[in-house]
C-alpha cells in the first residue's frame, strides 16, 4: 500500500509541475506570429487561412512586439496574399487590415522600448521597399477587373496608404504620381460611400500638402468642385459636418497654398464667390443672438441683463474703462463649439493664403506673386469677403471665439493691405454693436476698441494687423484719421460708462469714417467726441495727462522729475485733483495707452503730413489762452510712467518708444520738440540707455529702443539746423553731445546691437511665408490650448507683416509683454538697422568734418586759397578770409570739445589685464578728470580704431566669461554623472551577488524537486508491481474459493475484493491528502523564489546587465560543480 501511495503522490506532483509550467510560461509573440503566418501561407483550406489571418489581426492590436515580428517575417507573405489571392475577398480584406495594424502607430502608452515604439514606421519602410507593393495597393482601389469593388477593401486600402504616407511620404507620393490616373481615381472616390469618401479626403489632404505636382493635378481634375460639394453636403461651416468640412476646406487650402496657377484657377472658376458666401452664411448663423424661447433663451436674456447691470455698476464704481468694456460685451450668443471654430479658421485661412504677400527670393517671382495677390484681393473684395470677415470679427461683438475673431481681422487686414479697393471697402464698412439698437459703428473705430480693450492677445494682434492693412500705402487715409485726433469732449466723458455703448457713444451714420473713398472722404472733418481720434487720445491720455485742476495744462513737462513709487501712487489714488492725472490711477491705463500707441505708430509710419499734423494737435480741452498740451510731450510722460511702473514690466515702455521712433524718423520738427521742447526729455532717454531709470535690470529691448531714439535725434536733428545757428546748437548736435558726455559711444552702440539681437526683433525680421499645413489633430489641440499657432502664426506663417502677440506669454491687461511682441515688424527692424548704420557714419563724420558734418577739400596752395575766398576786391576777400577764420576757429573748438569728450569716454572704459577693455564703466556725466596733455590719441582715426578694438576686446572678455561659466557647469555635470556611475556600479555588484545567492537557492529547490519527482516515479512503479501481484493473488483466491467444500460459490472472492477495494481507496485518499499538502508547500516556495528572481532580473536589466547571460553562467558553474552526472533523473 505504501508503494501505491507513493505512486499516487508522484502522479499528483507531476501533474502539478506541468500545470505550473503552463501558467508561468512567457507568451512568445514572435513564435505566435510565425505560426499564424505559416498557416496563412501553407494551409490548404481557405477557411483555415482566413482563421489564421483573423488571429494574426487580433495579435497585432496594440502589440509592438508582434508588429516587429510581422515586419521581420510576414511582409512578403501578406504582399503575396494581395497579389495572388484576389479571388478570396475576405482573405484580402484581412491582409489589408493586418497591414494597417502592422504599419500603424501602436497605442502602447510608453510601456515599450524605443525600437518597439517605432515598429510601425520600420514596417512601413520595409513595405514600400517591396517591389510594386504600394502600386499594388493603389491598384486595388481601381474598378474591376483591375481592382476590387469591395467596400472594406477600399476602406482598408485607403487607410493603409494614409499610414504609409505618414511614415514614408516621398516614396508614396512618387508612386501616386507615376501611377496612371492615380490622383484621378482618388478624386473619384470622393463620390463613394461616406466612410470611403472621408478616408479618401484625408489621404488627398496629406498628398496635396506634401506635393505641389499632386496639387496641380488635383486642381485641374476638379478637386475644387468636389471639395465644395462635400462642404455643401455636410451643411457648411456651422452645420452637422464637423471635421469632414474642415478636411474639405483644408484640401482647398493645400491646393492654393503658394501656388499661383491654382489660385488663378480658383479665382477664374468662381470659387472666390463661394468662399465669401460661405463666410457670410457662417457669420449670420454664428452671430445670431440666443434669444429664442425656452430655457436657453431665458438664460441668455438673464445673462444679458446681468451683463448690463454689472457694467453699469462698474461705471458707477469708477472701475477702469477696460473692465467696463469686458463686462458690457458679455456674450449673448450661442457658444461656438471647438469643431465649428476650427471649420471657420480653416475657411478664413483660404483668404489668408490668397492674400499672402510675396515671399520668393527672386524679383521676377515676387512680381508674379504680387500680381496674383492684387488680383485675388480685387476678386475677394468684389465678392463681399471684406464684409463677411468684419461681421465675423466685429459684427455684434463678433463670433463667440477669440481665435476666429483674431483670424478674421488678420485676414481682413491682408485683404486691405496694398489694395485701393480693399482699403475703400474697409473705410466704408460699419458693424452693429452687440445686440444693441442704434446706428452701426465704423469698422475702424470698432477695431480700435478691440485693440485697446480686448483681453485676448490673439485678438489684439489681429486687430493691429487690420489697422496696419488699412494704413500701409494709404497716406490719404492716414491723414484723415490723424485729422480726427483731438481732445475728448465732455459728451464722450459723459457716456463713457454706459454699458450699451461699450464705453463710447455711437458714431453718426454718415461721418468721416463711412465715406466710400479710399482716403475716408474729403472736405472738412468735424472732430466729434466719438471719433476714431478722440478714442485714441482718450486712451493715450491715461498715461501722462495734465495735472489736476485747470492750471496744470500750461505747466512745463515734468517727466524728468522723480515721482513717488508706483505702489505709493496706486495707494494714493494717482494723486491730482478731479482732472486728468500725471500718472496712472489704475494698472490697466498704462497698458491701454501702450496699445493706443501701436495704432498711433500706424498713422505716422511713412506719412510726413500726418506727422506734422499730429505735432500741432491738442490733446486737452483747456481754455484758448492756455498753453496747448500736445501729443508728443504726452507720450514722453507716458514713457516716464512706464519706466517707473516696474510692476508691469517694460513692455509698455518699449511700445511707446517704438511709436516715438516712427514719429521722429524723417520729421525734424518732431526731433526739435523732443530735444528742445523740454529739458527733461534727453535726460530721460539717457538714463534709460544707461539703466538708471526703470529699475534693475532694465530690459535690453527698452535700452536699445531708447538708444535708437537718440540716434534718430542725432540724424534728423541735423536737418533742423538753420544757416545762422552756431556750432553745436542744432537738435542733432545736442543729442550727439548728450550721447558723448553721458553715455559713451561704446555703450551706445552696444545697446543698439543688443536691441537688434533681442528675440522679439529677430523674430520680426524673419521673412513672411505662406502658412504651413497643420494636421487636424495639431490644429484642434492648438485651438483648445488657446495657442495662436492654431492659425499657423509662426515664423513660417504670414501675418501681413506684423508678428503675432503670442510670441510673448500672457496677453491680459497685466501682461503687456504680449503687446510688445506685436509692436515689431520687418519694416521697423529695417528702420532700426538703417538708423544704426547711419549713426555710425554720422559719429565718424563728426570727428573729421566741419560745421557741415562732412570733410571738405582743402586748398593746396596760396593761389587756390585766394581764389576760394568770396568777393572780387581785396577788401571783400579780406572780409571773407576773416569770416572763414572765425568759422574755422568755431569748428576747431567744436572738434576739440568732441575729442576731449571722446578721450574722457575712452578713459572711463576700465582696462583689464592684457590690454582688454570693458564698456561697463561709469557712463556718468561728462565732468572733469579728463586729462589733457599729450597722452591722448594722435588723430580721430586712431581714436575710432582704439574704440573699436576696446569694444571687440570687451565682447571677447564677456564671451570668455560666459564660456568659463558653461565649462564649470559641464564639469559639475560630469562629476555628478561620475558619482551616478559609481553608485550604479555598486548597485550592480550588490544585485549580482543577490542574484547569485538566489540562483543557488533556486538550484537547491530544483534539486529537491527533481528528487521528489524521482521518488514519486519509483512509488508509482512499486504501485504497479503491487497491482500486478494483487491481480495474481485474486486469480489464485478465486481458484481456491471455487473448490472449497460447503462454501457458496463466490463468497471468498467477494470478501477479498471488498477488503482490497476499501484499503486501496483509503490509501489513495491518504496519499492524495499528503500529496496536496506537499505540493502546496512546494508551489509556495517556488513562487516566492521566482518572484525574487524576477525582481532581481528587472533591476539588473534596468542597470544594463545581460540577465540571460548571467543566468547561463550560473547554470554552467553549477553543472560543473556537480560533475554533470549527479542530477536525479
């Protein structure tokens, strides 16, 4: 019985070992893939092949390891299925779906290695290298007998082509171009069932984005008509089409992107009218007030009433104008969901592409692009696109999406820029106020309000581009807008807090801004309180207005006077009586004034008439006898306030300085006002350049712009010099002397160079290019995150010459940096570079030239000198000689003074060891200590050469200090890496020791397990022997029992069999119970040890140790130690 018991225990242990091995075995994806591929390739029955293909498809779902295995072994088999088994449509479907999964991106969630994550791209590269593989997939889309007319074959075939295009665009594009009627077939599939149509549309979008040749073929094969048909079928921009409409419009955009031939076809085939009509319909549907019956209408009415009440309360409480604007313009429209907003952005992008400025390098290509742009603008304006864009951006408050409003205003600006008809249409346009009765507001005035008070940086940037499109190349319009500049009247002030008027009264129906002419009308212009100029002045006057009361209107400028800190001014309510303030009373006023200066710079740029007119324009409503408060001194006071308001940064100061530079460049009268109008202007600019004002650290952009303004004063101030002026008395000479005595040429030109290297200026200098294609997912994500790149506004995107405000983070009232980002464009950067070059030449000429600023030709002998004197008689020539002597003495004195200032400037530059100089020395006043004597430079050329050498040496020293810092950082990183490597090595050693220990434990357990298994086998053999003996005994007992006398037949046999069966059952039960207990203990031990080994293996693998090699080495060592033959069988 003991033998049978041991046999039962052995069988139980053996069965448990097999079950344990099955449960703990690692699934081999590669082997499974190989097996299924073999079935697909070698099975004789079609149903077996289809079953294997289905299992292979299930195995590939989110399994990069299986993807790699298919790429290594299965691509030829799958290609042969598509080629040779086209009669079995179900098998071809499965093959296409398997290929789609094999070349697609697996959603592994970052749980796989880098190689496994790139499995789809690797398989795609292998597939396109198969001979005629892509062409064969493309041929499957053809009608029979060339292709297969099956819905799923077409669907998965298009998906496979799209996946291949994402990974290998150039190869797929070349195959499509070389295939006979390949593009035509894809266009024909736009008329198939909806799912196939959508996949074909996505494929065409990607193909046309990557190949201009495919775009040309598609355009001439009717792609425009097919795309517009899809848009109409799906219900337009705000219908139920969703992303399909965006894809169809994106196809149109790809066809016309930088393609003059396709743009001409688009224009001549009447598609421009369809685009304008689509936008008009979208504006009408998106801007409808939500005042319908039902809960939504009641909620909208309650929201409108609450907005009006809140705005009225804000006005009564004296909140800033921007807060009143925000509260009064609370949306009363149905919210615009993200997909509809994306559809509108895609439609507006078509107008952006049609009106993109020339961007090619060659002059002939630029001329062709300019002609195409002018034709596109004329066609779009004639089709009513300007009104549709303004309705989307400004009509009734615009659509309830800041991104769409910004894109519409940007497109309207591009439509007007350089186009007489576009500027006339913009000047004549008017828009209704948000859900308020009354006359409409001129579009330019509404755009100015949005620029001043919009809270979204993208919307302000788009508004700026709209105004720039109207002002550029339109001097007549600039003059007429500048003529509206004047003091805001009491009527404007009395209605500035009415919510229904958005902080401003309405315009009359017929006014200077509603004239149909390009220049906004002619004749006399009545400066009304609610005009464009009055709004602009009201915003600018928030910075440095006249002091409280009436007497301050005639007070001198006080921008150089140190006022209390910003916090003290804010705590005291801004100071002043009941009138305007010298500084801001609320943080938003400074930012609003900076935004207003952006619009002011557009009115002044390139228009001398507007510059001269604004110099004489009053900005206050004081009595006639009082001294006029003009705009330019007000801007200087605004700059002073902005430099002191360190809490807001220096963004407003940069924007205001930019406006002053544009105003002063080419306008000597403005330079005279800046230099000689107040004794505080030049000291303020000098302190800004040297960093004495604005708080440390002063922004390099602000310092550079202040230096540029001083350079403009040096250059254009010379034009103001009169014949009778003495040397050094012109505004240019005064500015030059201030630079020499208080700044120094080295520091001055370094500030200009730092300004040109500033990221905002460098980004603005990038050339404009057509916007690149954005995939649907990227565009939707950008729109959701509120990034301006939702419309493609990067360096690759054309922005009508004005960089987007999204280049700088933020965009709210408290973040003026966003407005500084929108202030610079390519033309202003070119102006800065021209000013720097001219200033260097002027500084050089100042040392060597006479009173005229240029070197003159000296007579070579006495005869030439006598002939050069004026007059004919000796007395006249003597008087001329005396006059020339006096002039020469004055010039000599002037040159000596400048040389003395330059010598002092050079002596202020501290010399470093080795002769290097640093320009960081004091740039203080030009007082004594200059040192005369003969130690100075011998000539002006030597002085300039030494200054240049010292400047280069100082830059080299600064660069060397920067490099030394970087080297120290790298050394620190190297030491940290060395420490990490040492720690990793120690951890690896400890892990290896632990692994060795656990391997020994596992080997002991394995030996015990083998011994137990051998013992169970021996017990089982003994049990078999006992059974044999028992059978023999039973046979003999039967024979004996049948011959016994007096005993019934079968009685002995019955008793013996019953007893044996009972004993066997009892022994089996006891053996099973003992076997189960031992098996449970063994499994627990094995599980614990295997968990330890697994954890150690993972740790070793993370440390870069080859775990398999380590285990093999341990096993070999164990086998060698045991002699190789002592293991129990």
